[in-house]
C-alpha cells in the first residue's frame, strides 16, 4: 500500500494544466464505439477508470488504437455491432463504467457479466437496475440486483418515462443508452438537472435527443456518426488546485483549458460565495462543451450554507469543498448531499473522520456536514479510505497544516488524476 507525505506550502504560483475530463472521456469511448465510422479523440484522460471502459469495449470487438498523449482512434462498430464478450467485463473502480454499461448491455443480443474491485462491488446498483427492469431488461445481481457482479441477458426493450428520485447523470445516461435500443421514446426527469455530457455528446453524434427544463427525451432510430472530439480539462481535478490557491497565502494560479459546463461548475459558484477570487479567462466552446482558463488567488473565505440545486452540480467536489470550509471564517452547513454516501466510499463519514484528525471542527449530518472554521490544520497521519478524491483532498489540506501529513493508500488517485503527486510537488507541496 502506497503512502504520500505532504508538507505546508507557501505562494503557489504559475500555470498548470489538469488531465482531461473523466466523464467526457468515458462517453467518448462509448459513443465512438456505437457510431458508424471513425472517432478521433484528443485530451482523453489516461486514468484507470477510463481504461476500464476502453478495455470493456475492446473485449466486445471494438478496435481502439491508443495513439499516446491522450489521443485515441476508435473504429466504430455501429449500434448493432458489439460482440458477446468471452469473459466477465471488469469495471475496476469505475461506477460510471458499470452503471452506464448496464444500460447499454441491456439492449444487446447477448449475455454479459459486469464486476469490479472490492469498492465497486459494495456500491448500490439498484438505482439503475430497477428503472432498466421497468424497460424490460433482464438483470441479476447480488442482493436482488443491488450489488455487482451483475449478469445481463440482453433483450428487446421498451421506452420509458422515468421520474428519478435522485439527480444522477449515471442513472440518466444508463437509461439513455438503453433507450437507443428501445421501442418508443425514453424520457428521464430529475429533481435537479444533473451533468449533461451524455445529452451533449449524443446530439453531437447525431442522436435525436431533446433536453428540457428538468430532464431529457431520446427518440431511437438514428445512426450515430463518428467524429473528432476534444476533451477539456476536468473541473473535478481543477477543484483541488482551486482550493489550494485560495487557502495558501500568496498564491496565484492559472489553470488552463478547464471544462466549465454549467451542470458541472457548481464549485465555482460555491467558492465565490465563500469569498474566493476566481476569474474565468478566455471563455470558449470546444466540441459543444464550454471551456475557460481559471485564475485563482489566495482569499479570505467565509462560511456559507450550501444546498439545493447547486449540490448535483458540485457533487464530486464536496470533499475538497469541505477542506476550504474548514479554514473559512464562521460556519458552513452542507445539506441535500445524500449522494455523498454512495460514492467510492461514504464521503461524509470519510471527510468528517480525516478532517477531525487534522484538527478541524466538523460533524456529520444526515445529508451533509456542519463545519466550523479553524485557523490551521495540524500534521498527522490520515487515510484515503481507498477513495481518490479523499486522498487528494487530504493532500490539499496538508498545504495549510503546521506539520507534515502522511496519507495512506494513495495509489487510488490513478483512477482519475494520474500525475497528481508530481504536479503537487512541482508547485511546492
């Protein structure tokens, strides 16, 4: 088991580039594989989660050439061109791979099995299994379909009008992928709009997909066409350095080429409401996704209340948001964040545990956290809980600690941010 030791930093300055967006990278493979013709991808995130998706499609007969440097060439098999895999498909640690592929595989003319690592096999899957079963899918799994491995017998599907109890891009995307193979329209409605990368990319590939205020409708029947895709930098990865720039005195960082899709940019709104100085520079559109450079400067932060529609727009960033809140003046309340409990780990319990070790004043709530700001963290050993975002959030906290912080089980960061530790060291952490 690997560990990393991080010490306090002063004056983080310069320009950095973060890896490609993980969500968009997953979808570039999926939709490129289902398209007719060739899809060229640049900026692909070369992380373990995304390679789980890549290897699964190779196992189903799709030719994917890794050209290096985040570039892929995908020879699309077409909607009906996937082949039955000869073995179980291993999704590794990737919930996105497993949940989205459960929808896709439900409409195929073959049998398949999805599994993953020890952490993924503990995560809830009924949230996709149940609505897919309502479309006619035949899916078996442990605990009545709640846990992987999942066995899927592809069959004819029917469209659905599903009202999701949670705002989840994974649930929505799984149903849209199944909807490509269903008879009739598929509509998904959500309490608050979740990230919309699937809708944007499906439209770019030529699907008949129509977003509306609280959901999206897909009509099957159109052929997807291969195309060129450029993956922007992942705002979830940029989030760690946004918070680092805010909490380390004397800092000024420019983070280039970051995706600022409005369904993903809740962290920018939250940190600005806390008093953070973050500017968008050179805003532009790249392959249907809004992109900007982000300039962050050290700021005096204040506690705020965070809840409602901003939560799904920042759900992956709450571990590092809680680090910022722990150093803010006053009290921060995080509510409506039940989804944090069903990520790679229970991120509410994990961050309360590790922030408490670091000397923060924090307590768990049923749907979030209550955090009272302190002046500084203290050095100590902490654990990642096997969760990449917990590991990196603890590393950012260490930049504002009085002594060194040693984080255990840090190899998990390779799932989403290869090169994180080297970049942190480059900046002086």
